[in-house]
C-alpha cells in the first residue's frame, strides 16, 4: 500500500543541544570528519526508497510472479505444502494454515496502516473538506457500484454461491495503482495523484465495511465486546503519547485475537486500532521531525509517525507475503485458462475490473461535475482521468482477500477468482498505463517548452 507520509520529512528526531550527539563538540567533530554523518543520511535514502510507491508495487509484483511460477512448476507441491501447513494454538481457534495467517494476520498490519491514513485524511487531509473531497468520493462509490452490478448480472444464472463473490471486483489496490501512476505519470499534474489517492482511500473504507458486514459469519458478540478492552487501553495510551512497541504490540495482538474469535475478519481489528491513534501533534502526542529554516522545531502527530514506521513492515513483509501465498494459482495450461474463463465468476471479475471501474468512476465524476459547485480541478484533463480510472481497476490485494472469504481458500471457485483478478488487473494496468503515458509525454513536452531552450539543453 502507498504511504502518503513517505513524501513528508522522515521521522528522525533532530539532535537537541543537550544531546551529546548533537552538542558543539559533536558538531566540531562532524566538520572534521564528515563521514560520521554518512550512515544516517544513507539510511534516510534507503528508508525513502522503501516507502516509495514504485518500490512497493515492484515488490508486490515480484511476490506475485514468484507465486505463479512456483504454482505451475514441479515445485508446486512444495509451495502448496508450505501454504497449507497448519500451526497455532487450537484452544484459541488459532490453528490456521500459513496462507490464512498471511491473510488474517499479516494483512492486519496493512489495514492498520490503512486505518492510520484514513483517519489522517478525515482529520487533516483531503477528506476534511467535503466539497473538495466530493468528486473523488463519488467516483469511488461509482467505481464500487458498477463492477458489483456487472458481476451480479453476469452471474445471475449461476446461483447463489457464485453471487456471493459480488464484491470481488469492487476493490482498488492502492500499492499497485499508485505505483503505476508513479512510473508512467511522472510529469502529470499532482492533482491526478491526489484524486487517485482519495478515491483509493475511500475505496478501502468501503471494502472494509463490506468485509465486516457481508463476509463475517458466526458472530460471537461476547468476544467482540471483550475486544474493546485492549482496544480502549491501546487508545488511552496512544492519546497520552505512548510509543513503546513492547506495550502497544501485545495490546494490538490481543485485540486482533478477540476480533478473530468473534467471527469478524481480523483485518478489521487493524483498522479499529489505526482509528484510535491521534493525528494532530500535541505536547503529548508529537514526534519531532526536524527544524525549519529559522531553527524552529517541526513536529508531526502519532498517526503519521506510526504510518511511516509500520508502513515499511507492511511494504516489505505483510503485503508481499500475503501476495505470495494468495496468488499461487495453478493455471493448468491453455485448457485450464479456457476452463477458468468459461466460468461466469472469472468473466464477471475481469469485466468488472476492466470495464466496471472506469465506467463507474468516469460516469460518477462526469455527473457530479455538472453541478456548478463541483467543478473538476483545472489541472485535470478527462484523458488523464480516463487512464487513472483504468489503473483503479487493479484490484489485487483486497480482491484476492474477498475471493478467499467468499469461496474458501484453495477451492475451484477461488482458483478461478485468482485468475480473474490477476488477468483483469493486468489488462486494466496495461490499458491505463498506455493512456497515461500519452498524457505524461504531452505534459513533459509542455514543461520543457515552458522552461525554455536553455533549460532543455542543460537537461
């Protein structure tokens, strides 16, 4: 997943005058031996790379490719053997397979970051201003509704079990979508990325709600009520500025375990925990990130701090491992592909992602932008929005998760879901990339023309 805080100053506290590492003697030593400051600067560069949209998307793509290769080679038995290995305490109903641990456990880290970013957007970001956020929010709703309708229409004759997967093509994968935009749309206006991020964040919020309401079964309200005890303690501590992992992580795990025991998909626990973290920096809940040009300290809130810290774990560990154990579908050659695409489930997913997403997003945006107070940003062009709407059809992470919840892991239907999600996401990514590349080239030429021949010669 994309981490918006990655572009902000990194969470490395500046040395204070009382800090031996930041005192006059140290500064003098630093001037005589500049190598002393190289490792921190090098780490900041590495950290910025790890938090970048393009790196996260590339890692996700590599994990997906590795899973597909292993599942379709002689190593398939080894791969499925690891994925289906069960471990964990059965008394706590946590005797889960490795694949389920990845989907229910590690992915909760991803959704914790999603919760942090959602709250930050609602409190201090793009979703704070209803008028400004109305267009991308409406576009997100259209991008959820139309794919669901397309899937449902195609699977009406297949019966109730197939219709259970109606929500699979409704999701947008932030990590992949923003990574594609970062690679092929470097010269496109920032407003386009803001539109895509807002749309994807609202899409995530809708997906979380859908999972909680439609894909949670056998609810045990007592366990769910008990989950609010560690959640409340976690909330009180972070509101008081506590950042100690050895206190917060056990409380988070306990909340996750109780939500899982309640029959609610445990990734919802990640969002609940994320929503408790304060956004605005206060004397208690602030993290120093440096100083401005006048030497005045600059701070950020705990939500941005945690998103920056935990976002790396999500990017490097949680999402790639989930993708590795979820995307390993045995295609079965041309005959297997032919069989999969003859299934209305697969067809509904592909058409929902490739056609439903752009139709829903563009249609909703066009209708709302006709209102006088809802004009489209002057920087945005409909051609660029069209490319972005196709990129929003990359429904990888959450779509695979909903597929497992709808049909059960390792079922025939779930195998077809994976083929549909991978195929539809790939086609949507290619179409969106081609359209955006034309707009990117136009924007690049316009910038070079505005810069003048001297600047062009220097570049």
